[in-house]
C-alpha cells in the first residue's frame, strides 16, 4: 500500500474482498462463538454442582449438628439466592459470550496477532473493504496485490490454532467433577437427592431422616411447684443409633439466663429404649428447653413454675347444748381461726372451713386418731367454690388429726400437708375447794357445821349438796345449793356462811313427816329422823358434792371436796378436848412470852455495846427485828386458835356467855391487837434504831421507844395469860362438877344393878 499517491478522479473500482478471506473470517467467528458457548456451559455446570453441594450442606448440616432443618422462609431465600446466582452465571458466562458482536475487523486483528505472516495485509484488506472511500488515496494495483496476498496467507492458516484449549479442558474437568459428583450422589442416594429436590426446589415441608431418635417423656408444657426438684426423662430409640450424649439446652424465662447440661445415661437399653435423665434442683423460675441427641433435636418444652396451693383453715364449732349459755355469750356457736393444736370440749360438732390460695380441682382429707374408724381413713372433701372447701366432722369424742391434700387446677399438690389437730378436752367434774370453819375433829350430836371455800366448773354448776355418812350407814345428801343457775363459780368467804345444821335437819324431817301424817307413830318418827340424829361414839364422814349439767356419756359428773372424818362425842367430852387445846395454846403463848423477854434483855445490853462493839449491837437489832416478826405471827396464830375454840363452842351449841366473853374479849381480841398493832409499831421503831446504827448517828434517843414498846407487849401478854389462868380455873371447877355428876351416875347404875341381882338371885343363895 502506497500513501501519498495522487488521487485520481476516474480511478477504477476497488477490487472485492476475496472469498477465501470472507470464509475464513466467518468460520473463525462461529468457532469463537462455539468456544464461548462450550466454556459457558462448562462454567454453568461447575457452578450448578457447587451450588448443589453448598445448598445441600446449608439444608442438612443443621440437622447433622443437632438442629432442625431450615424453615420454609429460609429455603425460599436460598432458592431465590441460588437462582439469582445461576441466572447471573448463565448470563455473564453464556448469553453474553454467545450474543457478543464479532465484526470482521476484530476477526482480522485476531488472526494478525496470532499469525505474523499477514504483515497487516489481512487487516488492511478487511478495513478497506468495509470503507471503500479510504481506498481512493491508494494505487489500485497495490490494493489488488494486498488483497491477493491476504487471500493466499489466510488459506495457509489453521484457525484452530487461534484458541487456547487448556482453560477449556480445565473448565471441562471442573464441570465433570461437579456434575459427576451430583450425578453420583443422585445415583447413590436417590432418596436423599429426591428429598433435597422436594425441600429445596419444590419447597415441600419434608424432613431429613435422622440417624438418632429421642423423645421427652411427659407433656410439652409441664407445671411444677416452686422449689420442687424436676426430673427430665429422655428416651433414645435403640433401634437407631444411640447418641453418646443427650444435651439439654435451656433458658430461664425471668432473668433470661441460658445454660446447657449433659444428661445422665441410665444403665443399658431396656424395652428398645435407652433412658437419659437430668434433675433441676430447687427450681424457682420457669424455663424453656430443647433436648439434643446426636442429629435429633426436640424443642420447645416448657417447665412452668407456679406456687403450690395452700389454705387457711377455720373451724365452726357447735358446742354441746348443756355448755351453751346465750345469756352470757358463753360457748355459743362460733367460728375460730386454726392456730396450732385446737383444744375443744368433748362432744363439739366441728365443721372445717378452708380457703385456698389457688383455684382447686380436688381436696382430700386423711384422718388419723384413736378411734379405729378414723385410722388413716381418706375422704374426699366437698368444694363449695373454686377456692373454698368444707368438711363436717362427727362429734369430737377423741383426739383427731386431719391432713388436707390439695390439688389445684394446674395439677399441683400442696408440698406440705395442711394439718388440723383437734384435742377433745373431756368435761372435768366440778372442783370443790372447801374447809370447815369452827369445827375440830370432834362434834356433838347437835352440831352446826359451817364451811368456807368455793366450787368451780368450766361449763356451769347444776347443784351442790352436803354428803355425809354415819359409821357404815347409807350416804345422806342434803342440798347446799339446790339450783346453781349454771354459774361457773360459787364462793363462800363472807358471813353468813352456809352450814349443815343437824338440829335443823331433825326439825325439818319431823315437820315433813307431820305434813304427811297427822299423828305418826313412834316407829315412823324414829325411821324418819334416823338419818339426821347423831349419837356419841359414832363416826361422821362429811364432804361437799357438786354436779354439773353434762349430758355426754353417763350424764352429769360429780366433784367432791375434801372428806372430813369427825368423831361424835358428848358435850362433856368435847369440853375436855377443847380444854386440852386451850392448855396447849397457853403453853405456846408462854414460850412466845419467854422469847420476847429474851429480846428485851438483848435490847437492854445495847448501850454497853454500840460504842465498842458496833457490829455486835447492829446484829442484836437485826435479830430483834426477825424475832419481832416471828413472834407477831405466832401470837396471831394463838389468837386464831382461841377464836377457833370459841367457834367450836358455838357450833356445837355449848354456849356459855361467861366462857364466850372470856375467850373473845379477854384472850382472842387482845392477842390479835398485840399481833396486828403493837408488834408492827415495835418493828418500825427497831428499823429506825437499825438505820441509826448503820449511819453512825446518835441511837440513844431511839432505843428508849423500843424498850417501852416491847415492855408494853410483855405487859399485855401477861394480862392475857392471867385471863387464861382464870378461865382454866373456871373450867377446872366445871370439870370437877362434871366428874361428881359422872360418879353419881355410876353409883346409881351400880346400885341399880345390885338390886337387880338381889331380886333375881334365889333365896337359898342370899
């Protein structure tokens, strides 16, 4: 080709591109398209194989790791993603390669670069053929030579040498491996391949087969009581592979804490299953857990922790009718809260009222008690509402224990039984606390026996009676309180005191007999009065009996007071007994007086001791105070003794105005005054003297009042002793008269017996 040649207006036309060249370029173009198509197909096949394995791994690996298969939304995302990837690979590696424009100039340039013998002849001829105007600047012969040269050279070129076959071979190898592996998998595991197609491409909800199979025993949602131990049981199917471990993966619902624990394998497989266990200790909050064994996972099991049911108990008590006192609101029907052991009167009708903290399904009562009918008996309890129950018990005759078992609507039982302990308190007999007043160990037939004391009963006293027995005769009852009006306490502490008056009893019996018969005979009179007439030499046993209104068992119960054994004597014998008592009291008073004089002597020695022996003086004063207190109590005891003697005279109807005046005014009252007035004053003065000695102050002026007071006490006691001697002289005179009278009686009796013997003796023996 020659540049710069002058253009010619009438140059001949440009020769056409040789057919050899056109054919070579066309063949090269198709070969290039075929190469690209083949390479794209191989690439697409390789990518498809890789996508299959990646897709299969994403779908099955979770199962192999013990998780569930991807759900449908995940599989839809994978399908869209891998489909998009395949479309992109098909477009960029196949469609664009096939549909790309391949002009002749590009083909010629490719041949020029691959084969150097063309020396730009091929590219020049192709470009000038496509743009003839550019050829006007060149000589026609030269152009013809160039076209001819390009045709000759292109005929000598092997078009296959343009391509590099190694990348194609490599792509073919990769495609063969990828496609072959997929085909081999489909041939070797057709069920798995079909399952993948159904899951990945058809989006069917089918599951991969497992090598292991486990199942959790029990419901999926399980409710337990707070603080209980909860054991999870998992069974592994021994017909498949038994997992080496079964793992619990759990999360607490309240604080969100997560955890994982391996379960314990229990022994060897039994009945086709291997058992695994794990226990949650003292569970206090709800949790959700999954169980994983090998490639099998069971999920969404719940343990819901709820409070166990409890109940507050009350008892409605209907007490026995004899106890009820509506007027004073005592033992009327009432409802009591249960607190500890409930002590109730025997015979009480009890109805248990319970209120639960949760809605209930069932309530059972388990009885235990001394009665055989209650021994471990189990009874269903009536529900009165969702949270309330009621149990009516038989009358409480023995101790009874009831345990309530609650089952709520969550299926939870109470952890600790709700116990009700009932103690049947038997009705005790009335308590009788009495003592006789002005009565000694011996009484006269005309005695009047007063008493002091009280009678108590928890539920009310019905009546109070005197009960006495003479020798071995029948027991005689005399009303003391005919109708107690259900009082729980009756007291006799102040005058006038009740008394059992035998003279009055005789008069009443005689009056009642005469009301029945106008003129009863002597025998009937003796029979009617016999229980109330006492004779010297008899033994009288006396007590007080109180009965209640109990209607249980054998009926009313009786309580007895102290039993008193009394000797029935004549008035003369009783005077002798009382005289002996007076003598003993006088001797006792003489001893007391001697002790007081010793105390007086000790006080008289104080002036010589408190300057040199202050401690000894202080000790003497302290002992004087102790003796003063002791002597005061003893003097008071002597006074009470004489008052008792005086009361015995009166109660036994041996009234003597002179004796009564002397005992009361000249002995008992002065002694009581000394004990209750003079001795306390002495103690006060001794206390002041003791304080003066302890404080080292001047005690001389305090000693004299003490000496004066003790001297006054001695004087008064000597006066009382003198009165006792006068009384003794008077009693001795009376006793002498009694003895003379008794001797006269004995003389008359002997004379009478002598005369009887003279009259009954035969005359021959006179």
